[in-house]
C-alpha cells in the first residue's frame, strides 16, 4: 500500500518530521516529495565530480557533500542536490549547507524538468551561489550557470573533450574526468566485416 501524500505548512514542521525518517524527502511550498534511487551511471558521475571538486585548492576549507546534505531556500523549499559545496566547512552534526557556492544536479528522466526548471528558479535566489551545474546522463553534456551582475550566464558544453571552467572557484574540470568509467559520450565502434 502506498504511503499517503504528506503536506506540512512550515519548513520547520517538515524538518522535524524528515529528520526522523529512514529515507530522504524534499519539501517545496508545503509539498513533500520522496527521493528515489539512481542508476550506476548517476552514481559514477556524482562520485567523479565530487572527487574532482575535493581536489580544487580553493575549496580546501570547504565541504563537498553528495546527496545527503540539504539546501534550504528561505522558507520556500528544502532540496537534496546531488552535490553541494559550502564554504567554510560545517559542523559534523549539521544537515543543511548554510552557504552553498556550487550546486550540481545529475539529470535523470524523472528529475530533468525539476532540475532545469523549478529547482533552478529557487537556487537562483541563493546569494552565496557562484555556480549551478547540470550534468546530463543521456549524453556528454553539461549546462553551467554563473552569476553575471543581476542575471545568470548560461553555457552548454558538449563532448568528453570539453572543459568546464568554474571561475568562481578557480577550477577547470575536464568532461572526460567527470564522465570517467561510464560509456556516456563514447563513440561506439562499428563491427568490422571480414
């Protein structure tokens, strides 16, 4: 039997409930959404990107967290990004990133419209955010958003040979490294005829 839909009027009420749950849930404008599992490619991409960010010298005193640290957007929403970088590092018993400077989401069929739409609209309101990175699983493709005055600059990178430059954290990441150990974006060889 499916669990009935839950609704909480305040983010504080949701947090009290969610912290007692076995599984993760997101909250937006009172509506609770259960988090689902991922595919192996998603996991590999998240691990690769987190490892690369951990190696960035400018992030030495920051926390690079994967899928288990929440981002709170005022009293409007609470999300679990695939990767969140917050500076400075936070206390071990904290579960909300107070100053996210980078958020990355790895797209899946079930999350693509939210990650590129309503979540992105919410993330834009975070004053500390320097980069929003969307990593595709269906192709070697990354969309990056960077603040540019009062707007956000959008870039699309395609192919494993491309490099993602993140000036706000003084980093350049190769897509080949982000997609390492996956078949995404690799050219398929045609069988040769004898």
